[in-house]
C-alpha cells in the first residue's frame, strides 16, 4: 500500500521539487491540467509589466530595435530548439499551432507536389484533421486518416506527408517518433510532427530522428499563458526550398525595402507572416527561463515517476476506473487518463474539491502530470479525492451534470 507519507518523503527528496516555487499555484489547488493551460510562472507579471511600461510606454516604436522586439520570435525559438532536439535557427515562435500547421503542411505538399495524400490518424487532435482537410483540398490532395496500427501499412508512394501528433491528447499514448519518421522517409514522404503535448514534458530529438517539420504549443507545458504564440520547426536542409503560403512581410528577405514583390527571407524567418504579439511573446519568454535550469532527461524521469504513481494508486484504490493510457512508460507522454462512464460529472466534482483535471470525450478523466510543479503528494491527494467522489456518489449532484462551453 502506498501511503501519503511515502509521497511526502518522495517530494522532499525530489531534486526538481524546488521549482514548484516558480509558479503561482492557488492554495488548496492540485493542478493536473498544465497540459491544457500551464500555470502562471512568478516571473511573468514583472516581465510583462516591464515590457508594457518601459519598452512600450517609454521606448515606443524605438523598442523594435532597442528592446530587441524584431528578433524576439527567433530568440524564443532558439530557446525552445534546445527542448526539442533542434539547432539554433531551426525553430521560431509565431502564430498559433493551427496556423503553423497550415503553413507547414502546405509547404510539405508543395515540396512533394507529385504526391496527393496527407496521411494521419483518425484519433489525431481535431484542429490537425481540420487544417489537413483544407490544406489538402487546396492542392487537389486528400487526407487519409487511418487507425494507429495501420500507419505503417498506409505509408506508400502516394503519401506526400505524414502528419502525426507525438503524444495523443486524449489517451497520452506516445508514438515512436524516430521509427515513424524513418518509415515516412523510406516511403519518400516528409514527416510533420505536432509536439503540442510533448514540448516541455517529454524529450524530443527532432534532428536525431531526421524529422522534417514540426509545430508545437506555447501555452501547455511551456506555460506561456492563454493564447501564447506557438512555434514551428523546419530542418535546416529544407530552409532554401521551403515555400509557405502565408507570405507576409515578416517573412520577406528585406521587410523594410517595402518592395512590391515577395522575396522569402533566408533561413527559418521565411516561415513568419505578420507582426508578432510582443506582450504574449514576453510572457512566453519569461516562462521559458525555468527550462534553462533543468534537463529534459530529469523532467522526463520525474514525469514517468508521477505517472507510474498515479497508475499504481488507481489500480490499488479505484477499481471502478480503467487506465486508458499505455502502461509502458516508453509509450506514454506526461498524462494519465482514466475511463469512467460518468467521467464528466466526476471531473466537475473533483474541480469543486480543488483537484483540476479535465474531461475529454467520450468518457475520459484526463490528468496532466507536469513535472515542473506537480508533486507526488499532489498525485496521492488527487486519487484520494477521486476515491471519495466515487464512494459518496458526490458526482451525481445536479450541479456537476451541467456542461460548460470549455471542458
Ligand atoms: C492544443 C493543441 C493544439 C492547439 O492549437 P491552437 O491553434 O493553439 O488552438 C493543436 N494541436 C494539438 C495536438 C494540440 O494538443
């Protein structure tokens, strides 16, 4: 039997435990939803204040040069590059994940214009499927969405690009990124990875895997704040050939020449479109500071330990739920999902108790275990509340049956 004391002792011995103090976590809250919206890093309000008052308020338009606003997307990109196995100059922060998917998917279809299939899986995140549908239609191509087990078999000479999300948002299942990248290349296809549920929690080695393209999210495990700008990666070997569709002036070789004709910038800058959201970028940049102090290997080790604890406690204490996430750590991201027919009401009851996870269709209780700020006792407390919610039937109260817009 695992006791709360065991968990408290593990927290005390945890070398990453000190990093929790870098986040504003309201008292009494166990936050297991950092994979949906990362919490507020304590460094962010002061950084944003300084950018608002000093750089914007006093520096005014001069700050594009003097405060380094112009290069901010590339600077933040270089910091993220380290987390995903990319070289400096291969990652840039811009737009949303959805928009970046559109830009890179279209660029991939142009690079492989003799092929007409975007291969993905049926369980991919909806925005990926929707964007793939419209990008493909614009190129007379189509989306082939198959079940996970059929991906290898579906990789044939018609596939222009394999589009996959590394860690599945619903189940936490993690693809073998190097293996699928190699498989796509053997078929002559490009590969585009969505790292929304990986970056900042799961080590990724894009160049080690020979990946071509990737996108990722700023507001999940990177804690950049609601609507934080996203990022994209293009392997340097594609920089010269890459032809993306949203050719705005920030992607121009000489933006201030104000030339009537578009000429793509060299390097990753050609993926940019318009003016970056400087205030949001400042928040994301401040949020990235904490990653300078940790290795992805240490974060991963803690994430695996937290996930294993949750699975063990669920097995031991909550027989009414089924563990949906893979049990093998190497096939799982940084979340554990449990299935129960009343999952939606159960999550509401947990949130009312201060245990914040979320619900995903059709019957999934989703718990994100962000290793920067979640502790072992948090996991124990969350399961203890879950046991109580089920034992008392608390979830069946009418207020927990109402559905909000955002689940
Ligand atoms: C969160 C998430 C997104 C988010 O896209 P936005 O454009 O930021 O809304 C995209 N893809 C996946 C797989 C995600 O998990």
